[in-house]
C-alpha cells in the first residue's frame, strides 16, 4: 500500500494533481471536498453543518470530517493505496489519519506540498468561481480561506516534516511541469 497526502492552499491544484497521480499509480483518490459536497447535496445533517461553515470560508470540525473519511475508506477499500486530497487540514486530523491507517497496518508514505504564489492562487480561485459556480470562490471567502490555511493548516507541514514524510512541489508552472516533479518524488520513494 502506498498512501499520499496531497497538500496545499485552496487553488493550488490538489484535485488536478490527484487525478493524474490516480491514473498513473492506480491509487484511490479521496477528496474531502467532494465528500462534503456530496453530503451537502444529500442534505444530510453533516452536509447542513458543513455547508453553513464552508460558505463562510471556515473549516469543518475535525470529528465530522474524520468520520466521513473513515466511512469512505471502509466502503471503498483499495489494494494499492489512497491519495488524500484536502485532508488532513489540522494536526488533529493528521494524527487521526495516522491512527486510522495504523489500525489497518498502513501509513502515510508522503505529503506532497503544492506551493503556489498567493496572487496566482487568488486568480485561480476567482476564475474557478466564474466557471464552476462554487459559492466559496469569491474574493472575501477566498481571503478568509487563505488566512485559515496559514493559521490552522500550515502546522500540518511541520507534523510531516518531523517524520521525514514531507516533500515540496512547486506548482507555479504548468500542470504537466508540476506533475513531472510529482512523479520524480513518488518514483524515488515508491520503488
């Protein structure tokens, strides 16, 4: 099993790179954003809570997202491994993921940190908002999401750096250029 955390600020290309990794390495892609949007569409209790928070640029509580992720893993087993896209976003979530995988005899092998200039992030998110209709891709919400990312999510990098599972990937280039760097890193770890 090979498990990857794809990490980065909103708009850094986590979903795009996850799809490419999934295709090349045959890993199961789990996007917590998609899990939450699915719950919102179903109008479940979790979805209503999530929608109220996400629409204001806030993070969903750890216990809610951990519960959804655990259900997804149990209902979608993988023989090769997972790509965790948008999770963990807090140190508590990183610890929960390590525990969850450890109970299955697995671990996170690497965190890929997609580093992107903040001006580029804002441009990408505003453009995505115009084409996708996502209500959380407006300037005020984007700024709040980036502030929360810096304050709450950035410590996750230190958590993975302490265990030598952290790798930085520059994503100011083309999608293909970024993926080429991702492949170099993954091939050096997963032989």
